């Protein structure tokens, strides 16, 4: 067989193998076998030196034509296979609207937020409204207007997060004009009394901040709920009846309340309120320290000094205030021993509620 016949046979192989390659991978394999450094066409070209000069020119021309035709056919087949692969990919990813949709997991309200809303619902049911105030608060509203002396330990930078003073300087010491992260929501009560005239029946929920180390009963940031009543002829009996009603609505009709004398700068007289232990029914257990009681909030009659700072006539009106940690109420409601669990973000725990 002559060299010319070999080239014609190779051209036939090129048309068959390249023109009918089923995939891009196989097409590349055929390219290497036919046109590569060790391919069939290269082997033919290496044999040109053995041919007569007049035959060498003819065979060389035919070999170059075969290579050019092969390269053209390669590009055409590659384009066809690429387009086909894209069509297959699009077909595989096409949305079948007849298939059932995927159910997405639904979120849920956090336990602390739910308990906050439940507390609000209890008090709104007896005529209270909700008021809000800034979390970055002035020293005057957070301390001075609430009858805290300049030497009160709560004003210390070791207990309170100070931000800046009104001149923009960094904190250098407690001054009435300074800005701080509020340590309670009582400033909302003062702002409400300055803004509104009695009668006032208001709740002040919100986040508060203290320089506390997180432990089973304390958090540096927590949610507080405070209440304020200002009206004519308000007595401590009204306060006690209100909180007893709240305890029964929140914890159950069989739960009892106990008031113990205490001191707060902004109320006089003041008291801490305990609720009977729900685990031992007041008989004493490890959860309640064998006392049968668990502390839940502080309260008292509004001190006249606070009324004076707020512009309320102390000869005409009296009032009471109370404050509770929503996180603590949630923990007591569900017998949770460590309130840090509430803010750890462990979904295995939170899904239980």
C-alpha cells in the first residue's frame, strides 16, 4: 500500500472517529490518537524522508490537508458536544412544578420574648399600657431622678457601663450629664411621668446592662419588666393585690406570695416579693434552698423625691413601682436551674418551648 493510500485511509478514520465521538472525553482521546505527537498522522509524516522527491511533495500536501480537515472537524464536533452537554444539564436542573414543595422549617418565638409578652398581656388586661425608652441613657434619668446619691455603689464604673459624656470625652467619672447603658428600665418611668399627667398605669419592658459576671442567676445583659402606677389614693395594699394577681396568673392559682422588707433608693417603703416554690409546694427543697420560697421581684411605694424630679404633685398623688427580670421569671416558670441556658442558643433546649 502506497503512502497516498495510507493518508486516504487515515482521512476515513478521522471522519468516522472524530465525527461520531459520543462525548467530549472520547473526542479528546481520538484527537491524541490521530493527531498527537505519537498519533497516526505524525507517524506518516515521519516516513516522508523515505519517499522519492516527486512523491514526497504530493504526500506532504495531502497530509497537511488531512490535518487541516481533522482540526476543522474537531472544532465542529466539540461545539456540538458542548451544546448537547449544556442542554442535558439544563434539562436535569429543570424545575418540575408538579412535584410537592419542600417544607421549610419554621422559626419560633424565643422563650424570653414569649414570657415578656405573657407578662404584658397580664397587666394590659387590668388597664396598663406599654412605654419604651432609650437603652443609652443619661445619668440623670438612670440615677439622679431615681434618688441615687452621688456615692451610691451602682454609679461606680465597676457596676455600670459608661459610654461618653455630653462633651464627647471618654468616661472619667460619674457625672449627671454622662451617657451610660441603662441598668434598669426605671428611667422610662421618670420620662413617662415628665411627659404624661396622672393617672398613669404603665409597663416598661426592655434590655438592661450591668457589669455582672454570668452565673446561674445573673447575666450582664437581660430583659427587665418594670411597672409604675401614679394615681390618687394609691396604697401599699393596691401594690400587694396587683402583684398577688400577677403571680397567680403567671404561675398558677395555687401559688402564694410573700413580701419581705427591703431597701431601694426610689421606693419607700420597699419590699422584695417571693413566690411559693412550685416544685415542693412550699415545703422546702433543693431548688428553693429548703425555704419553700423563691424571690421573683422588688417593689415599693414611689419615693416623694422621685415624684419631685418628675414633676408630680406629691400632695395629690401617690404611686407604686415594681421590677422583675423576665429571664428569671422564665426560669422559674419552667424550673430551669441556670438562666445562662436561655441565651446559649442551644436549639435542642429552646425547641422544648
